[in-house]
C-alpha cells in the first residue's frame, strides 16, 4: 500500500437461492482468493448470503436464522485475513426486516448498513419484505446470540445505520462508505453524504437484473458517481444462481476511480475483478478542487453526531503490486476515435482563441516563423483555421523562414511546401550575416558553439518577426509548446516570446497527434505528404551546423525523451505526486522501453529544469488552455521564480541510493 495504493475486489460468487450455508462457503472461497491477491477490501453482492430472489421466503425464520449462521462463518473466516469483507443479508431488527450490508474485519462484525431506498416498481417488489433504513443516522444495537466476536464470546452489540464510515488510521486517504444497489440509482444517493463527510471509497452491494442496454447505463452511472464524488466506487453485482423465474442477473462488476473505469467483469459470469485504487490521486483532487467542501457531522439535542466513524488499522502496510493500466502518453487518448475527437476539439479551441485576439486587435495580418518543425507547423495550421473563421484571406498570414547555421535542406523545403499549400505568404530572410555582425559587436567567437551562439539566432529571429508585425499592423504568433515551457527549453526573449502563443498548453506528445490528425483529414495530397514528412523529422532547434546535410542537434538527445517528460509533467501538475511515486509509475508504464536508470536520469533533469526555468513561465504571452494541465502564470500555475527545489532533489537522491543498492 506504498504510495497510497490499495487493492480492492468486486466479487460475484455462484449462489443457491435460500441456501445460506452453500453461499457462505462460496463467499469464503473468494475471500481467500482476494486475500491471496493482497486485496484490502472485498465487496460481495446484495443479499448474497441468501440470494436476492428469495421472495416470500424472506419472511421465514429459518432463512433469517440461516443467514446469521452464514454470517458467523464469514466472521470466523476473516480472523486471519487483513481485509475488510462486505456481504449482504436480510436482518431482522425490532420486528422490521432490513436489507443490510455486513462489514467484517479481523474476526469481528464492525457494522450493519441498511439499504436506504427500497424499490417497489416494475420487476422490483422489495417493499413487500424490507423496510427502508431508519431516519436516525446510526445507533449501537444488540445482535442475536448467533453472532460471536473474535474470541468466540457473544457479541455485546454492533453499529447499525446508514451514516457510518470506516477509516484506516495507517493508510492515508482510506475512508470507506457503503450503499446498496438502488441507493445509487436514486436522486439522492447516500454516497453523496458519505463523500462530503470524508469517504474516499464507496462500496455498493447490488443485485441489478439484466435487460438489454442496461449495462451501458449502469457503467455510466458508476463512473459518473465516482467522478462527482472524487472517489473510488466498487460495485459488486449478483449473478449466476439467482432465480431465473422472471429475471436474469449478469454479475456486472465495476471498479471506478474519479470517472475512470479501472476494471469491469464480463457479464453472465461469476468471479472476481481486482484493481488498485490510488488514494493519493483522490485526496489530491479534493485538495485542488475547492468547491468540494466537507461537512461536519451534525449533533442532535442529545449531543450525538449524525455520523459515526469507525477507526481501524490494517495489520500490514506493504507495497501493492500494480496491475492497473497507466498510459505512456496521458495527454493522448489510446482509442483512435477518442483521439480524433480530442484533436479536432483542441484545434478548434486554439483557433477560436486566436480568432478572438485577432478580431479584438483588428489585425488583418499574422506573422509566424516557420521552420519545418512540428511546433511551427501546428501554429501555422491553427492560424490558417483562425483566418478561415474570420473570413480573412490566408495571404494575410506572413510565414517567414529564416535560415541560418543549422538549417537543413529537408526542413527548409518542408517549410516552403507547407506555406505554399496553405495559401499563406512566404518570406525568406536569411539571418547569417545579421548574427555574424552581432557576434562581432559583442566580441563572440563564432567558432564557439555555446549557448550564446545558439540563442543569438533565436533572438534575431524574434526581432525580425516582431518588426515585421509592426510593419503590417499584425501579430506574432508563438510556436512554443507546453513541454518546452516545462523544461525551459526556449531562449528567453527568443522563441519564448510572441504576441499570442497558440501552442502554450499543448504538450509535445499531443502536438504530434494534432499534426497527424490534420494530415489524415486533409484533402490536399501534397499538404498531407509534407505534414507526414514533418512528423518524421527529428525534433531539433537547428541551431548547430548540420553534419553531412542532416540535423546535428536532436532535442531529445539533450534534454531527454518528450514522452517521459510529458508523463512526469502530467503527474506532477495534475495530482501533485512526489518524485518517488512518479518514478514508480514511470518504471511501470515504460518497463518495456526504458531502464530504471534511464528514467531516473531524465526525471532528475526534469525536476532541475522545471524549478530553474520558472522565470520564463512567469512572463508568458497569452494563449488558450486546451486541457487539464497548463502552465500559465495567470491561470493554473503560480510558482515563485526563485522557489527552492531542495526537497524534491533530496527525494531524488534517495531514489538514486536505492538504484545503487
């Protein structure tokens, strides 16, 4: 459970209607399997100790007594399991029958949670047998003598009610709330109350019959509830063994986390699904989203709170093996249809932002430096879209190529072909002489290819673009992307500066797919061809002389692979993860691509540059936010330019020691 991961299970055992002894044996079988898989929470279906479809047999004392005996077997089996088990059964209290969830841990019955919303419509007739949960939030009640504690003594009592939470004192962020089936489908689910009182994990014991298309709604309901509550949601559904007199139950189990479906069972089967809940992600989201406000428990006139929290400790906190999927490119959807939809949407967001700025400033001209690389290509495509939206002639886009010491014929030709096919106006202004004159002015030896040699070229280009914009009453369109901003991989007051940065919140891994999407949807075959060649060109600022006519300076050889840096950036910015957790996730996601030593090397580079280069982000030009992560100092990221990185670097030093061991 290191890094606040906890493994959970949703289980559908095979059952026999009205046979609690058999059903308990099936539950115990899966309890053992879940425990062997290091699960800390196992959720079983609604009324699984008797079967949901017992009908009027629920009014028979034999069945109710058998359910309690079955529950005792579950309690006994849990003694040597460091795992919370939740099972469903009918429970008679004060001559009223309740559909309850029994919470069992370490050989003791911790609580009984009654169902709040009792369906009595269509195929459901629970109101014939069961009462809704009492209005009192919780109480401490006597239990029948059938239930013994972990020492075999008669239990003196148990918590009973809906407003009960279970908090692990030695696992930060783990607070469990429980609801039952229809509770989720209601207009006011108990899980909403549980969440605002601190629950981060919701368990739902369900017996949802299967009708055509219902699985789609059920899946959406569970995922959306986990998103609304910024919580994990474990949904265990009844399945094989329930009566088929009128209904069929498919065992549709689901595990979701903050809107993401982590695991889903095949329907019409029995068995178990497992996944790891990232409690750190959930607590980070709640900390970040200030509209998620907690409610304090309310006391009645007796001074009793309407919520009760059961504190407990797991016996052992270990490293939870990861099995859930982590994308190598968290900014880019894996599914092609989703990816295409997102690319189209982002291109329109970028273009709409630029459209507004051009209209507001009454600019009829846009000036953009075009290099034949990915970033300037995307910026030019977006600018063309904005001009189309405004009804402006694309000839008003002045695309300027400024060859110098590092320009290769490939990128030069691609830049020219691209501009011609988009209908923009191409200008070529070689800058060799201007930069060499500048070197003489400042006394720099042109044979020394240092940072001065490189940045002088970038700043000369920016000077030209700014002055051309003044000449044409136009606007300089920035080309730099968010990954470069995170690393500070942009010369200050060089391509770091513009009048509107359309790529400012687009990470490098996504830039590639945006250009690819444009290429795949372009009708112009020559445009499509040149875009594909741009995609195939190594990422480079082209500031050093070519070798044998080819690019000599490859960015990813110098600062590291952008797919790693974008991965680091996402988890640093989106969830505030510490270096050790990001390192662990990166090792897991990129296990087939990079060694731990390589990942560590570039993670250290990322953190050092991220802190050292904040001053460049503190004075960024305006630009549209397109995703959940952005670095604008006026929006998502406010950080002092002189903030110390010592805490983060110290943790990285500790990681280095483990790699040496």
